[in-house]
C-alpha cells in the first residue's frame, strides 16, 4: 500500500468516525487542521506523511470525550496505523505527536520536539482561535452544558494538566476559557507561519471580547 493510499484511507476513517460529533472536535475540525498542517508543513520541509497522518488522527479519540484519558487517542491511532501496514518508526512518531500536541495549561511546557509535531500542534491551535475558534468554543460549552459567562467566576491560572483537563462547574465559563487558553496561544506557536497566522486570529478574539463585554453591560 502506498503512502497516498494510506492517507486517503485515514481521511475516510477519520470522517466516518467523527462525522456528527457535536463538541467542535468533529470531522471538519480535523479537515481544517489537516489542510493547515499541509500548508505549514510544506513551508517547514517536514515529513508530510507523518504530518498528514498525525493531523488526521489527532482527535480520533480526544481525551475530553473519554473521561480525561489522554492515552486513548494514541492507542486508537496505533491500532489503525498497524492495520494499514505503516512502519513502526512512523507509527511511534505519529502517536507521540497525538499524545503531546494538546494544550495542557499556561505553564505546562510542551514536549513536542520534532518539526512534524510542531507543525501539527500549530495547525490544531490555529483552529482554536479566530472566528472559527470562537464558534467552536461555544459549541463545546453548549455540548457540555457549561455556562457562557458569569462575572463572579474568575479565570484560573493553570500550571498542571490534571487541573486543566478536569475544569468544570463551578470554575468554568466559556469566556474565561479565552483567558485560560485561547488568548495565550498566539505566543505559544512554534513555526513562523503559525505565528503570522495567529496574530490576525488573536485580534479577532480581542475585538470579539470587547464587543461581548460592551453588550453584557448594555452599552451601544
């Protein structure tokens, strides 16, 4: 089986698995990350076979949908790639990216250390910010019956992944999530392309929050 056939099969598998998912971690999120990873990866001279497989499988079993178990995704990905006859070295690389790419808290250092991992991480983070990122955030909050905003609940400064992945009522609001994660991502990009794109998407979020708080207080 050639590499393009494996990528095509993996895209089909991801779509069939995630289509209809309603938390913002659906097939179209994966599709956008895949396309952005292709864009950034080519500029970074990355191994595109690894990049595309990791992008397509990065949310195949997201820990947020599996009771906080952050080992599920890489396990499901490994099983799929083995069935496709992918070599062990590539499987290991892809699974390491899947395990480490997620945001784990403001002060939690990323363990991503390959160009391919940095490309996929940037592509995933870019889909969390900007216009689509705002929409995905509220989609996730609605899916989990979490509040939009409560001025009495203050944003957390998160130093530990266990704390981050277990945030829930009464300490979570979607607006606070901007301050706990989304507004931080601009300065956490790895690649020059990612940094450039993040700048524009960051401004979109800043303007949105300005309008949100004006409307919250009944201002014109």
